[in-house]
C-alpha cells in the first residue's frame, strides 16, 4: 500500500472514530437500552397523641425487592418532596428495602457523562433523605446492597428484620467501580477500618454483624416489628417537634462542618433561637412541676 493510501486510510479512520464519539455523546433518547420498570409508592399514616402523624412510605417495583433506576429515583424524590412539605409529618419510616441499583440500566451507560448523570440522581435521592426536615428511619427487610445501603446510610436511623435474606454489602469493586456519593457516610457510622474492609472487598454483613459495627440501631424479628415501630413512634411523640427538627438540622451542620468551632457556633445560635418560640420555657416549667409533684408523693 502506498504512503498516500495509508495516509488516506488513517484519515478516514480518525474521521469515523470522531463521528462515533460524537454520536455516543449526542445519541437520541431511543438509543438507551435500560428497562423502564414499573414503580409505585404508597403512604400510610399513624396519628400521634401530641399532634401530627408518623408517615410510612412503601415503594414497589416489578420484582420482589425495589431497585434504583431513573424512574424509581424520580418517583421517590417526588414523593419525599410531597411528604416533606406536609408539616404534620413528625417522622418518616422508609418501609421498603432497596436491593441496589438497576444493573440493566447501569450496563447501558456507555459514556462517562451518562454514568455521572445517573450517580448524581442517586446522590439527589440520598441528599433528599438527609435533608428531610424530620427524622427518617429505614426499616430494612431484605438484601440492602450498593445504592440501597447508601440510601439506608442516608437515613437518621436503621431498624432491620432478622432474616437470612437481610444482608448488607457494597459490592461495587467486584463489578469494576468504586463506591461513591453517600458511601462516604459509612466511615462515620462504622469506623474507617471497617468501612475500608466493606468498600475495598465487597464484604457481606448479616444483621448481627451490621448491628455490632454500628450500622443498625435495632434488630427485631418480623413478628415483633409492629411493636418496635410503635415504640419508636412513642419516642417521637414524647419529643417536642421543633426541638427535634432543630437537632436534626444541627446534626447535618456537624456532618458538613464538623464539631470544631464552626459547628459549635452554629449550635449556640440554634440554641438561642429555640427560646423565641416559648416552647422550651413551657416544657421546662411543666417538667419542674412534675418533679415537685413526684417529691411530694415520696414524702
């Protein structure tokens, strides 16, 4: 082959490669091969004696355990936004367990821009849970892995049902990707050493191990779950709503700014603002009267 022919062939090859890369970046919507799975949500409410209610959010996919894809994420973010705007909500229980991200969708992510867009949507969902104005408690009954474990980590607390199917893992390195976004919460929950072991090697934890390392707040058998949830609802019922919301906002500040002077100064400001409502004064007066009455009864 002559030198000029080789140059022409090389030029055509570069041109085809360039057009291919451009098409991948700008391909039409119909090119995406991910499956638009069925996804639905349901909200149940339990009234609290001091006012307001506990919200229980259930969500269902086309399989036994929900998975996260753009359709599911968009639906969950929308439902969470609606609940967050309902000021009567005092606590939110996430009653369904996400097994992980939708592999059918993930394997269709051809370009890095697509991967970034998807993981940003996972971050948006988890951040919506983190920034929810009242406590969010995950109720885990089934496999909780990858993006599912990140969603659970984004909740304020976690209750798990003791069952052989209830396991926890971050298996991303086994499919060639790192664990990202709210996986960054794991060192704070279970410690840096244990988090490294979990994230580096895709270790699987059962409920006892997850409780022992500090990821879970409580473990129960399925038959006792209603009583356990009633107990948690009672704790919420007994706490002053504004104080709980202020405390959650402070916890988020401490997560972002640490517990150095910036976080401490923020807490001092919120402490002072709490007294503007008059509620702390009333609560403390009531508490003092109860103490006084209890002392009289002992005499």
